[in-house]
C-alpha cells in the first residue's frame, strides 16, 4: 500500500510538475469560467445547497492546458449532508490539426460516495472529430491507473484498490445561438475492479457582458461500490457564470 501511494504521488507530481513548467514557459493569458449557484443531489446524498466551480484553459502554439476545480458543502439541521472536492488537470500537444496527445490527472474526495478518495492518472491519443466555427468534438483514449480508497467493505475488498484502467472520453460543444452554448462531456474509466462513467450535459447562456447562466445535469456511475452505497449519483445545478 505504501508503494502504491508513493507511485501515485510521483505520477501526480510529474503531471502537475509538467504543467507547472509549461505555465512558466508559455505565458499567454487564461480563458475560463467561475460558477456559483444552486445544486440538487440524488443518490448517496439528497440535498440542495450552494456549489462553486471554476475552469480555465490556456492555448500556446501546439500546447493546450486545462484545469477545473469544484467544491460542494452542505449542512441540514447542523449535520453535514454533502461534501465534495474535485480537481482535474490536463495537458495536450497538437501534432497535427486534428490529432494530439494528452496527459491527464484527477483527484476526487466525496465524503458521501463511500470512498475516501479516487485518483486517476492517464495519457494517450486524442482526435478532433469535428472543428467548425460553431462546433467542436474531441475524443480521447489512453491507458492509465486509478487508486480508490474505500470507507467500508466492498465487493473489491477493504481499504485501497489500485488498478490499471483504459480511459475514454468525448467532449462536444456547439453554439446553438449567438448567446447560448450546449456542451456534452462523457468519460469512461474502465478497470478490472471498477468502471466509472461520468456524463455532464450543460447549456450556458450569456446575460450581459461576461455574466451568464448555466444549467447542468451530471451523472456519475460506479460499477463497484462500498456496502450500503448506491451506484448512481445525479446532480442538477443552476449557476451564475462569470467568463474571464
């Protein structure tokens, strides 16, 4: 277990270290969103409260760097009923107009999911399936590994589970009008012990200036879950978005 944690820490450090070096040598400004609003959970937590998200992208020549963070905290009658923190980090290199390589690292801590944490490191090949002024569609595939630590017993055993995975993802974005954008993101991380599938569907509209409104629906499915934990979590969110 100590070797596993050391390996994961080294891989995460390498991934985030690479992006840090990239940031120092590629100074172009960031573009992204900051979101605050209301969410409702169904699954291992049933609660409505506030949510905060931020994401940023920087493009410099053939390099693209994406980072996204999310935090949820909620209490009902003085009892914590939802608590989640997530961080995703991705670096891509275009070696042609429609083909690229990528490295990806993520960590999620969801107190009511039955896991202490889940962390993934992956890398591989990406293909730009569609690229027009109004629509983009990217797909990625690559190997990696995931570390999951359970809070309670599960079919996979107790404590920490480390496994090799195959990560597949697709990201579609379309401007449905001059002020509205539709996005659909889907990721599948499949391993011998567990397959994690996540779908995010959203519609973002511009109100005035850099201010907008976003509606999103997120589904996360774990094939293997700890005892007394459901497989599917669903999140509906309405957020105000500031674009920078």
